[in-house]
C-alpha cells in the first residue's frame, strides 16, 4: 500500500447539495456562510426521492452533461430505484468517499466516460449531495465551471502529511481544514494530533478550521468554499478543550464567515477535508481553487433573507392600497422572495407615472406584515407634515424627494475610522469586487490589513479582546489609512458598478481625499501607494509616533518622553474656541466639523486649558496624529511627493479640494499640491459642504466606515432641503446597510438599478 493516493487532479465540474428547507447549491452556500443549521423536519420517502432526483438533475445541468454521459458511483445504499428514475445506469458503489474518489479515478483513466457522478443521500442526516468529476485540466472544456480540483489524498493508516506530499503542496500553503465530528466544545483528539503533527509552529495563524458533515456533503462544502473564496465560520464555537495544545500553532477558528484572502506564501487557495477511510480512521483530501477561471458570478443577493419591497403609486391612498394587496399575496401562500420580485416588477411599471414611493424591508412574513401596519399609519402622517418616515427595520418614505431636482455627491470620510469586522461580507455579496480590487493591488490582504480588520484566534473573542484588537488597529496609522481607502473604493464600486449610481460630484474629509482619488479611478496603482506609505517616515515618525515634525517645530529635545500631542473634539463654535486659544501658542484649531463642533490638537496641557476656558462638552480622540496645522508645514514637500501620482483617467464626477474649496483640475502635480496643502492647513468642512451644495448637490452619500460625515452634513445644512446617508453603520451587517441606503435613494427618486437584488 502506498502512503498516498494520487488522484490525477480530478476537476469538480458540477455539484449540488440540499437539505430540508435549503434546496440547491446557492441556498446550501447561504446556509454555510451564515452558519445556519439545517431544518429539523423529517423527510418521508417520497420527499427524499424527489430531492435526490432534483439534486442529480441540477448537478448534471450544472456540468452541462446528459445522464448517458456519466458513470455513476453511489455512496449510499438503496438508491438504485431513484437513480433509474433519473435514467442513470451502470451504477457502482463505494462505502467511503475516499474509495469513491479512487474508483472515479480509475473510470476516468480508462476513458469509459467523460465524467463520473458521485451521489450520496442520507435521510437520517437529512442531506442530499451529488458531484460530477472529470480529469483536470480536461475538466474545463467538459463542464461549465470547475469549482475546485482534487489534488491528492492520504490513505488509511497514513498521515495528513502524506496527503499534502501526494498533491505537491506544503503545509504553509493550506488555508482551510474542514473536520467532521466537530462540536462547539472540541475537536476529536485524533484530528488534533494529526493536525499538530502535520502543520508547523507559526508566528501568525494562517490556516482556518471549521466543522463539516462527513462524506460527499462535506466535500461539496470544501469545494464551495474554494469556489466562493470563503472561510466558513462556526457560530457556536467557544474554544478548544485544551487551549494550551494550540499555542503557537498556525490554526484559528472564526465564529463568523469571512472572505478568504491569500497571502504572499499562498498563491492560490488550498483546503483540506478530513473524511472517514475504509478502516474507520481518517484521511485528508486536498483540494485547490482554479485560479485561471477568474471570479465566478453568484446570485447571492437574491438568497439573502432580507428583502426590499419597492412601491409606487399616484397617491398616498394608492400606496396603501398596494400594501394591502401585498398582504393579500402573502396570505395566498406566495413566498417572500417571489412576493419581493413581483413587487419589484410592478414598481418598474408604475414608477414612471407614480407621484409617491415607499420601500419596505422585511426578512419574514411576520416582519413584513408589521412593516405594512407601521407604514399604513406612519406614511400618511409624514406626508401631511412634508417629512420622512422610517422604521427600525429600515423601511422608508419621504414626502419631499430630492433626486429629480438635485445632484448626488459622494462623500469620503477621514482615514482613521476603520474597525474590526467592517465590510467582512462585501466580497461574498459582490464577487465582482475581487476583480475590481485586484486591478489596484494584487495583495488584497495587505491592502485591507485583514488580520487587523478580521482578527484570528482559536477561541471566540470576548468584548474586551475585540476592544483590544480595535485599539491595536487604531494605533496603526498605515493600517487605518490603507483599509479606510480600500473600503471607500469597494463601497464606490458597489454603488456605481452593481447598482448603477453615478454621482455628479465627490469630496473628502481630510485623508478621505486620498480615497476619493482611487474611488474616482484618477489613481489606480494602490500597490505602489501602499509601499510608499509604509516606507515613508510621514506616518511612522514625523506625524505619528515620536512626531518629529512637531518636535522640530517647537524645538524640543528628542529625548523628552513627555506626551507631545493630543486631539480633542469640542462641542463649541469655532469663533469661541479661537478666542480661548489666543494665549495658547501650542494649541491649534485643526478641523471645523460643523458650525458647533471643532477639533483642536497640540500640547495636552494647553488643550485642557482651552477646554476649561470654553466650558463645553468634549471628547478625547482615540488617535494623536498631528494633521491640519502649521506645526507640520515642514512635511509639505514629502506629502506632495507621496501624492504625486500619474492620472490614469479623468473622473466621471467633479472632485472638490479642501485646500481651495473648489473643483479640482485633474492633473498630477496639481493634485499632489492640493492634497498636501489640505493636510497642512485647518479643514473647514462646513465651507466645503456649502460649496458643493451651492453647486447643485442635494443628496450626500458617505462611503466609508461609520456616519460621522453624514451627521456633520445634516448639522451644516440644517433647515435646507437635503438628504445625507451613509453606507455603513457599526453593528449592522453589510447587506442590511446597503439595502437601507437603496431604499432611501429609491424613495428620493435617485436612479438606481435594483435588478441585482432579485435575479
């Protein structure tokens, strides 16, 4: 017996997995990503046979093959009758998945069929799975897609290391291991021993662990994770039984699913799937992604439980009538997704001639009925007051839509707003973002600093531990700047390329202007910018850390260990603060956020004296970087060179500079000078807002972490017709945030394409 089983790279060209209440691969993937348990209802024999047939038909259709083109191997007894119903013949049997793969390899090598169909059905576990294999690389012309490639496996009685060697893969290249018989309280001891014996000690975790069903369903999960580039979470996981065993290991256990980024040592995504061998022991099957296939589209948005119901009518009474009609559809047994799609189709017909609009958000029949009841009461009252109505769920109506009379402006917040967990669903929801982000940097994990945004640990993180990770992120100005810029670009691509929203203008708050340049595609080489930032002393020693620029300006000795600089937010008018600063030469007014809110920075004792003199509410900023003041004027030249980037294309929107409070002329040297000047002088954000407003903007959308700019715009334009929204809110998942924004834009008659939500 050899130590490994070389599978000759079997390509997975079709697959499906289903369970009660979760039919089809898309729904299966949704349950994997969201960590949702399978339905507990039992199946009778008729339901099970129907599910098996459906799963086989979907799998063959996915592979683009007819029944007569495949050889069949079953992993479950008693399926012969069902298979004959599906017009499948030449059935072979295997008792384990490893045996099935070996048999499939033999069949493909003998060229008896272009592909082999594996089928598994287990009524007790309420699972159905089917998979089509073909020889790789010949798999590509055979199937429509190649979900993953089976590169090798160990055999009974041999180590996991044998499986990796058979596949020509080193342990450092593996990013995910799926383990059956996995519980929230521990991992089987035999698995622990095998993993720790195979994978080396590491400074940083690089291989995720997750639970899985055994057999073909688990292999489908592994292939789906590779295909969709997902590290699956284990929601109930608390920590290993013996945490000391895992100290210094390469493993981590996420409790929520996340994007699977490759690092520089992992050129492509590779997963291991532990499964039972013939002897009852475990073997490791090694799979890898097919990087040449590029990004695969997926109808994830239509699988999300939260649905958007847009409504349009000629009057408020007509709107209420449509809501009553929607309730009647639900009573007749229409599914929530079908009701949402039907509502959207009617909206498409009505919106051109309708005078009023509303959008309801709901994830269940019960929630939708409540939202309709709230809307029937709240919308007429809001309309009478010429106001807006919104529910806690996110449903929305406005009596004064602004999209037909005003422009849309994108707003890019400052660089230091990122927090752990932000944007973790974006790549899952919008797979096209991979191509978009890769176009500006091949190292997405480094650009996002994903280890800080999405912390890795072998146990569930406590709130205190999460706060510690957030403090670590906040203390790293480069990580905050790069991740903030990257997220702003991703949000822009989502609104512009997915939902077809093209703004008339854009402006940024402080270093948000850097984000604006990449989001507007004026700059596209983020990799070079990231490297230059990391190598420059600007955010390491000159403006942060020892703050040498400020120290030089004040002629302080370098060995002085006293805290040099602090930033404070003051709830007071700038005039009052300036008056209190008259005798404080080492305190600067750095930012004016609103007519009643400013930021001061400088000598900590001097800042506290100003605060005492003003006698206002105040908040110490979580970071102490020195920006927007004369003390850093010495860094102007370094900033100009940092921002001196070739113009890759002219933006399709007007960009504003805080240095002049006017539209920019897009030219490389001029861009660099404007951004540098803006960072070296006090930022008057209300002045910038008013200028963009004067030029026609009425709807402002903040694209980045949090909603600070949104609140500042509301305060600045208080009493004037406008709307300000943010795309992100801490504590709210990405899809809900985006759906709420789309609901508001739709009601304001802003042209957005909602089609991706329904197909």
